[in-house]
C-alpha cells in the first residue's frame, strides 16, 4: 500500500480534525504566549493574525506537512523558498559589464561580489521536488562577467559548499546569511579591495575576529520566512553581534524616503547597531529582521581614524547591510546604496552619481534572488501538491 509519511489520505484527514480539536487546548495558549512575547511584526494587519499563523504552522508541523504559506521546511529544519529560478540574467550581465568598463575608463576598480543563498552545492538540504537554482545560476553569472574581464569574488564556495555550511552561516527562519558569515565575508572583501587599490593588504587584519567581541542571544530572531509561517513551523534564530575591541568614533548618515538625512554618531554600537532590538527584554520583537540599520536606499558611513583613507561605493541588497559597518575598520568612507532603489537614489542616473561622489573603488554585492529570480510555487505539477506536502511515496 502506498503511504505518505505513514499516513493515508483518510488518516491524514482524521488527524487534521483531531488537531483542530486540540487547538484551543494547546495552540491557542501557545500562540497567545508567543504574541505576549512580542511577535508583533506579523500581527499588525488584523486581530488574531499571529494566533492564526501559529495555529496553522503548528498544525502543519504536527501533520508532518512540509509546506506552510508557500514556504518549505528544509532537511536542516530551517525554512526556505519552495521555488527559486533564475530564467534569464543576460541583460543584467550586459549592464554590469558596461558599468565595469566605464569605471575602468575612470581608473576606478570594480568588483562583483557574489553572495550565496542558503542551499548547499549538492542541494542536500532540499526536500524532493523542491527547486532552488539560485547558487548554480549565480555562479554562471559570475563566469559570464569574468569572461568579459570583470573582477569577481565568488563567496558561494566559502559559505554554501556543504550542509554544515548552511547550518553554520544561514538563519533558519529566513534566507539571509547570518552575521558570522557577513563578518567573515567582509574581511575577504576588504583584502580584495586593498589589493585592487594597491594598498597594504595587511590592513585587513583589523577584521581579525580576535580584535572583535562576539555576543549572542539564543532564540532571539524571527526572520521573514518565520513571519509567514509562525515560529512553531520555522523555529527561531540565534542573534549574534560583533563589535570592535578597539576604540571607534563613527558616523552614519542615513537618507530616508523624504530625502532628509539623519545623523548617528559615536562608538560602534551606538552608531552602527539597532540597539533597541538588542536591548529588548523579550525575543521576536517588532522589526527584528535586521540588527544593523535596515537601509533601503542610501546611507553614508565615516571613520576618520581608519587606516586606509579611501572611499568605497557599495551597491548591495539586504545581504550587504552589515558590511559597511565592518568595512569602516579599514576604510575611511563607505557609501551604501540599494540597487532596487536606483530611481529614488539616482534621479540623474548611477553614472552621474559616481561622477559626483568620486569613489576610489566600487563593489556590487548581491545574493541570487536579485538576478531576476522568480520565487513561488506556480510551476508545481498539477496534482502534485500532496506529494510536495507529505514527501515522496514509499511502498509496503
């Protein structure tokens, strides 16, 4: 007899009814407890939304179902995209090659830095039937750029080669790499930048982990996947924080949607960390998706005491947000811009902005979901939902 996770369809239906019968005995109190401890980011649209998410995700977990709200449980226990495909990146490659050559004409080094997505090289973390071609297509993109003479730095082999890499360097409750990975990646980026600029590469030793204090909060973070499924289904993440052991006096100038900059000056933690999040008395607090400022357009960073006086323009998505704060240990000025906000940040165009800002080097750092990726489950084979939910058939 064919079974799926030891349940026939009839048994699964009966089990679902039983689960709903105990919702008000267990899951409602659990949801209320979670809500009491502050999972408010996902509960703001209508009353009891968080309760619904927790009950829905928890019941699916008990039924050993793998999908909740278009998110799939990975074999590591984390949660990921059900489908990530990159159908075409040629136009993006052409634009980046052109930009790199234009910068070369100005004598400005350009480096494409490729961040990974949270799937190992062999796809061992993926359940059967789940598609995630982010890393493989991103590496094709890197090779395409390199064939045109663009300098590239591929971080996928460093942070996503094995299942243990995924467990160590990625959050469980969303697709971002964690701050351990971001910190280590920044040291590698700094070394490459120093080499491209003809500076002393030994300055990257300022990012030696021994010179930084690492703190950690256990079970403190609920990521964007978890906000869709509830923490019973996705689990929660540890939150780690890095701060230099050496004295700093830094400045962050952030440009909001109204174009009026806000200034944040002082030591590293005061100026670079969303301290309110770290100091919350309860986990899963509102806005806890990013420990570093959630810059969505442009932010300028300054450290007058940095050993290298060069100015770096960092074009990056959400994977890049922690990087400027760490780069300040080496470089005097870092300008961060989000490529998804070019229209807001560069009304006269990116090249006009570069001509005005006059950076000494430019980096583009993005994860595979920005390579015109398509996310979702609309390519599932009709009638295959049950197999996706419960796994492949086994025979007795």
